[in-house]
């Protein structure tokens, strides 16, 4: 599937002249941000901290699994922390997450358990050997099966493979964190800034759609097609679907809605949410609409924590409304053309 096609009008964003806005924008003055403030703020204040959190979680997972000294419960807790950190980071898939095709490396779904068993028998050791193990037999899905599934082997070979799979995740997390750190410090020309601005907004919209379609709509539809009452679980052994949706939602919300009082200063690398960026350009009505749509969608996602078809369908509808507003109103207001992303389609 294609990445979102990014076409952004340069004229409206090239200059950043003094103007003011934020959550208490009626009382306190805030600068008018330019695309460079948005891009730098997203990289340094949103993507990089989440990349480092995922890196730290993967390191902790390796530490628990290495040598078999940690208990199963400790390993499960470490896996859950790493998985939720990955969900928060990948909710807006930009930069190295796209160029490295990290989602396929990290979280291929569904896991192919016969391939996991074959990989265990092969006893891979080291980076080169794990590179030859297919994505469907490693990553978060394979580790989930190994840590929870009653049918998974509990022998030394399985534990050794689990450790190698965790190290494989750690290598990817290290590479992603290093790439985001380098990108956050890199100087960009105007053309690169505008392209990055459009990519971030497009991939944020794509993140809304991925949460809606892949994690709310399809589990219900596939269960119905199979004649099952409960939605199909994407994490069938660990049972953290609702927590994972919440982690994704919190990251999407943070990128969109300003939660503080004093707006971030320009050119300081602090996250400038989409709402705040709109207010800086005098689009307060649209910013209010975005704030309201995200608030409603957030209530829907929280309400779907019970994993019932009705609440999941309601959350999907509310997410769809937020996505429609972003595509139909927010993107045109910022002169960003919405295209295709990895979140669209099958």
C-alpha cells in the first residue's frame, strides 16, 4: 500500500508572523507557528520520546528473558509494556517507521504458529540468523504466543528463541530511536519542512483510520462473519486489545489537542498540537470543532474498553467523524492534500 502522497501549499506557510492562540486563547497570547515549529515539535516532543520509551521497554524485555532468570509473569509484564509503547509510537507512522517498514518487522499479524515452531527448531542465534526468520514467526505476535498460549512449548529451545526474538525487537527499537534522534536535530530546507508537515498530518489521519478500521470495525465484522458473538481479538492470548487501543488513542489525541495552559514557545522543539496550530492562524472555530470531535471520539474509545460490539461500533463511528473533519476541513485549511497511507485499504 502506498504512503500518503504529500502535497502542501507553500505560500500560506512560508512566513511565520506574530499572532496568538492556545487552549485559553481568549486570555493569553500565543505565537503563530510555522511549519518548521510543527515539524520540529512533533519530532522532538512527540515521536522521539515515544521512540525512546519503546527502546527502553524492549531493552527491559531482553533483560527479563535473557538467561531465563525472569519469571513468566515478569516476562509477560515486560512484553505488555513493550507492546503498549510500540502502539503509542506507531499510532502516527512517520519517518523511520515507514522507511524501515517497522510495522512488518515488529508486529506482523496474525502470527503463524507453525512457522514459530519451525524457527524454534532452527535455533537461530544472532542478527543474521534472525534476519532469515520470516516476519510471521517473530516479533510481538510470536512472543505473545510463546508467553501465553497453552500450546506453546516451554522448553529451553523455546526460551532461547524468545530471547532472540526480543533482541531482534531491541535492534529495531535502537535503529528507530537513533533515526528519530538524528531527524529531530537535522536542519531542513523549506521544501523538506513542507513535505514533512504534510506527511505528519496525513499519517495522523491515517492513524485515526487504522484505529477505527483495524481495531474496532474489522474485529466486529470478522466475528459476525464467523458466527461469533464476541469481537475477534487481535491479542487473543494476552487480552490487551482495549489497552492497546487506549495507548494508540492517547498518542493520537496528544498530537491533535492541546492539554496545557501556556502554549509552547516557537522553535523550542515542544509539541505543537494541530488544534494549537490552527488557533495560531486564526482558525478558532475549526480548532473548537476539532477539539469537540476528538473529545467525542475519546469518550467512544474509552467506552469500548468493555470490548462489546455495540460500544466498539459506536467508537468507530465517532472516530470516523473525527477523521472526516480532519480530511474535509483541517487538511484543506492547512493546504495539505490527503492521499493514501499504510493505514488505508486491507
